[in-house]
C-alpha cells in the first residue's frame, strides 16, 4: 500500500486540480485525512450560489478523474464502520454588496458593534431554529456518520471559543436596564473594543462542534459528503434573515420608546445573548455527558433522518418559509415527501443487497470453510485413530465457533426479513421511513456485524469478497 498507492493518488490529485482549474474552479487538494486513502479538497471561497454550483461540479470531476486512474471514488459519509467518515465544511459569512464582511470586527467600537450585532443574531437564529438546521443535513449516510469518529453529533450546538463566551457573558451582565449613563457606555465600548484582540487567540480547538465560529465566519460542519449544500445554506440564510428582521423590529420599538439607537441595539443584544446561551457549547460533543447536558438545556437530539425531516412538517416551520418568501407550504411538503422516498429507497437497496450477500455469498462461504475443517478432522481420525483428538482440538473449536456464527447470521437475517416486510406495509412515507430507521436498520447492523465476524474467521483464499483489510490497505 505505502509503496504504490501514494504515487497514484498524487497523480490523481494533480489531474483533478488541473481539470477543476479548466472549469474556472480554484481548488486545492490539501492533505491526507485520518482514514486510509481519505483526502481533503478545499475550494476557494466565493459567493454562495456560485460556490454551491462549483461544489457539485467538483464531485462530478472527482469521479471522472478517479476512474481514469483506476480508483473508485467513495462519497458515502460512512463507508466503513469504525473509521472516520466524510463531510463538507460549509464556511458561511454575511457580506454587503460592497464586499464588507459583517462577521469581521473592525478597529473601532462602531464597527465592532456591527460585528457583534450579526454575530449574536446568528447564534440566536441557530438557537431558535436548530431543528431546521438538523433537518437540512439529514440523509442516510449522515445517519451513519453523525456522532462518530470526528463527525459532529446530531445535537446542534455552536462553538465560539472561551474568550468570546466570556465576552458575551460580560456583556449580558454589564448592559443595564433603563437609560445608560456615559460611564456605562464607556465601559461597554471598552468591552466591545476588546473583540479584535480576543479573536486573535480564538483558534478553533473544538472539532466536535457542528457549528463553529472560526475568526470571521461560521463553519457548518455537519453537512454530509454526498449532500447538495444548497439545502443547508438556504436554511441558514432563511433563519438568519428572519432573525435580523425580528431584531430590527425590536430595536425600532425600543427607539420609539425613547432609547437611543446604540442603547436599543445593546439592550436587544443583551436579551438575545441570554436567550441563546444554551446553544453555546465548548466541550466534547462526542461524550455521553453532553447528551445528558443537552437534554437539560432543552436541545433536541434528532438521531435519524425521518425524525429530522418531520421537523419540516411543523406549522411554525412552514409559516417561516412562507413568510420569508423562500418556499410555500406545498413546496416544502413536496421536498419532505421526496426526501422521505429517497431515504426509503436507499434503505431498501441496502437491505436487499445485505440480505442477498449474506445468504448467497457469505453463508455458503462460511459453510464451505466449516466443511473443510470437518474434512480435516475426519482425515485426522482416519489416519491417527485414537490419537486424533490430540491434533484436532483446535479444529473442533473452530468448527463450533463457525457453526455458532453461521446459525446467528441465519436467524438474524430471518428476523431482518420479517421486520422489513412489516415496514413495507406502513401506510405513509413517514411511517415507513420511521420503521426502517427504528426497526430495520438495527437488524441490518446486527447482520453486518455477524458477517464481519465470519469474515475474520474464514480463510482469505476462501472468502469470495474483498476483505476490509484488502479494500483499505492492500488493493
């Protein structure tokens, strides 16, 4: 593997970069990632619509170039259990039509207040609509990936760094009710003036967060590697737009009530900082403790695609998309239906392939392996007579282990088939998708584990499929 694959991979990546540049897409293949033969591709940032189109084109170019180099490109989010999956990091910021990044602080309190306004409103939007963001990243592949091996969890939270967290906490307590005195404003200006200094040390140390602030942008890391980023970016743009509209209305009301503009903005930011505090998390997103803590905070943990997609059927979500002029109730409903059907179809394919492979390929191979051991024991008995037991105890143990695994796989496959048939009788797409997620998939995982157990037992020369070690390292 180390003698041949890297040279071919390097040639593939060079040609991929050349083909991308021909299409006018600036991109670099950065470095090896954690899993074997896993690499990072980094397109240069650009306006969201164009970036999304280019992202889809890059996926197609990758696949075409890979074939020319005798590679198979895997865009599945989690092709191998126990190894790092693949995803897309959507670096998202807001800018004016003159090119000003609204999530980048400036060099004076006024521009820093502008940064703080858009920063806090983005956190508030995520807090208010975290379930919609979770729905936007839902897919079969992401169900395997989220929460495992350097993928963010299904619980949506935001990482902003300890320094910015301390700054927001300070602003929450230092902005007083009523009219702000000159001394109050001076103190606040000093706090806001610290923002550029704080950001210099705000390196992104937390790779377990699904939504992280990384200096002058937020990074949505939970999008799957097969996904069309337009879905998650549309959702993010919609919820932040709605939050900014609400923010302006609240600030205008404060101004009408007698507050000065800056005072009104600061007081409204204080309210949003307090309300959205539960969405901020700086710890380990993989830990069991975070699941318990998130539940205490009232954060959702939508573990599978049907659960997540059902969020889009909520009346308040439909009204949000209609109110913002993004999707009508009928358009949103149609997308949910299509996504559910897509989920069901992929699960059906997985089920059929797994059932066929386990019965027509893996069980026969295991039985042949067991038969070979039985023949060996029989021959030892014929040749060695009474002394045969001294030389066949290991083979007998192996025969028993193989027999136990064969029987377990057979019975689990029968159960999987039974559960699948019941799921197929569900009366709606949502009910069927839920049955697949909650009942069929656990059976499929059990069958896969038993197939893997037999793979470890059966001699390489007798195993009819490439083994995991061969797929990952030696072929």
